[in-house]
C-alpha cells in the first residue's frame, strides 16, 4: 500500500479510475452544492483507497484553458491573463493530484496511431442519452478523446460529471457521479 501526501492509503489493488476534467474543476472551484457533494464523496472514496485515480495531461490542458477563461473574466483582469495567473492555478491542480496520488498519463503516448479511426469507432458505437429535462446528449470530440485515453490506459471506469458519457458502448465503463453519489 502506498500513502499519498494527505495520508490516504492507496491500495495497489484499487480499481483504476480515469478522472475527467469535469470532476477536477469542481474539486478545485466549488460552486454548486449538489455537484460538490458528489465530487466530495467520490474523492473520499479515492482517499479511502477504493479507487486509484488516473488523469491525463489532456485534463491539465483543459484545466489550463478553464483557468484562462475564469481569470480573463475577472473585472480586475479585463481579459488579460499572465503566466503567473496560470501557474498559480496549475499549482492547485498539482497539489490535488499529489494529495490523492493520481497517476498522470500522457495523451501523446496513448493516442498514437490509429487514433482518429479508433475515435470514429467509439463515436459510432456510442448512443444518445436523454436528460431528465428531455435534452438529448451526445459524446463530444474532447469527451471522445478522454474516453479513448481511459480505454487505452486500462482503467475500470471513467469518472465524470458529464451525463452524455452514459452513451458509451463497447468502451470504458462510465461512472457518472450523478448516478453513483
């Protein structure tokens, strides 16, 4: 058993779970209580060793673009974002990753050939899902990439807050936190 920096024990036999950026962002930027409750419960399970968290450098990239948008819209920044602003946010990301002993995988390595053909197959096998409000949701391009990364790094589940991952078929098993927590 290894121990992460906040004292959680990570059992090497834990179920490996790829963590989508939609789980990382609310962990670092709490806004909506119902989302926080679910994300918090998931992270408690990671902390207790039920899951071993896997993230990709694509999550880091998505989080970086999220940071730029958030910082740019602050009245004090008027659209300007500095490297120091981004570095400060990425430090929070790195601390979360370290606290929960996440393994970071490389999208460049995992998405080598045949990438587009495999993504096309994944998209063609996925189905539309309908929300409680009656909206139809489909797997988007970046979500397809996350699903492909999760599939290629041999995890049990893909943890997400995005409902449209429910439509994955013949791929990694989605763990939509709305359903589980």
